[in-house]
């Protein structure tokens, strides 16, 4: 089974309690899964992989691609709410990323399957000139960089697990509830899940 992973860079909106919140949801909806957090701070009760670089904000997610760390990750942003079984998503093979829920012609990196097989390609591309990539994709973010990576054949969650992802702002608020069959609700921007009682 893939290891579920998240990233916590201290100094922003997120704190260790948000990692524990995600761990609790994973424990409920993917029993027996290993869970690791890439972070620059300790999180009690969580296996923490120390961040090695000072890349700010979402760029800390690039450390998921460190090739010396073996294993395949099922990655979730800390503002994801898991509301159903993750068995289907955990069983998917290969690199998988989201279609952006607001701008569907773009990628969204809030939920990813990161297999060992692509880590070196992404890592080498990013670490060759990290400052250039962070400057070039300062507005569009890490997902735009990931979309630009040659040799990585990203597939989309919405194609492989149709109906299992939705947006809080686009779907839940508009419909007045979580659509049937949804397993993970993506909170992009404000509000955060803990601001609305999730």
C-alpha cells in the first residue's frame, strides 16, 4: 500500500494540529496505511521526514520527489477533508494529479499519487535551478511546474476515480452538501476546513 504523505512548512497558515487532523481522517478511511509528514517541525505521534531545503510555502512539496526516499506516496494537502474510503485512490498506479477544480484546463497539486518511478525526473528538473522555477511559476505555483516536467505522464484523478473528489467552494457550498460518492473534499484558499467546522 502507498504511504500517505503531507507537507508542513512552518510559519504559514498550517500547524502540527492540521497534520494530526489529516492523520485521523486517513486512519479512519484507509486503515493500516503508513503516514508520513515532510516538515521542518516535530509533530507528536507522526513519522516526520525533515525538510532539507528552505523552499517557501507550496514549494516545500518538491521534497516529495527526493529520489533517495523509497516508496510511493499518496499525497494530500493539509486543507483536504477526507469523507470516504480511500481504497480506490490508494490502488491507482502511476503518477496522478488533479484537474484544477476552478480552472479545469490546469493541474491542481492538492492530491497526488507520486510513484518512485518519477521522483528523480522531477527532482533533477527542479533542483537544477530552483530559484528560476520558483520565480517563473510564482503565480501559478508548483502544479504549473509539475505540468511542465518532461517525461512525466500525469493522469488525472477525475478520470481514474470519477466522482470521488469535489471542491468545497464549487460543489459543497453550491449544492448544500457533499455529493454522493465523494471521498475527498478539496478546500482551495479560504475558507479552511477548520473555519467551517470540518
